[in-house]
């Protein structure tokens, strides 16, 4: 199990009911982690609609998770 810090913004924050959490996961990569969280929190967005960052740097979805990583899933933002 790997323990990671998660931060949620916008729609994901609303659906999770929190802006951050710490989770222990058996997920091997970011895509698997998001699938796990989507099931847990009922996220309506598919991973293809999101960007992801790890430790303050944009990342690809196949990046392996490491103990203590900070992961941010970034939903699309509407503006005017």
C-alpha cells in the first residue's frame, strides 16, 4: 500500500465533499488511483477530461505512485 495526499478542486471537491484527503492505495499508477477514487466518491468526470499533477508538476496518467506523493486532479474550468 502507498499513502498519498490528494487535493480536489471545483466539481471534484463538491463530489468528494472535501478539498483534500490522505489515502492508502494499492493502485499502481495515477489512472488506477483515479478509478478507485471515482468509485469511492462517485466522480462524474472520466480521467480523459482531467489533467493530473504530482508534487506540483503536470504528469502523465501512467506515472507510478510513490509514498508521500501529493496528487491533484484538475477538472476543466469554465470562464467568461
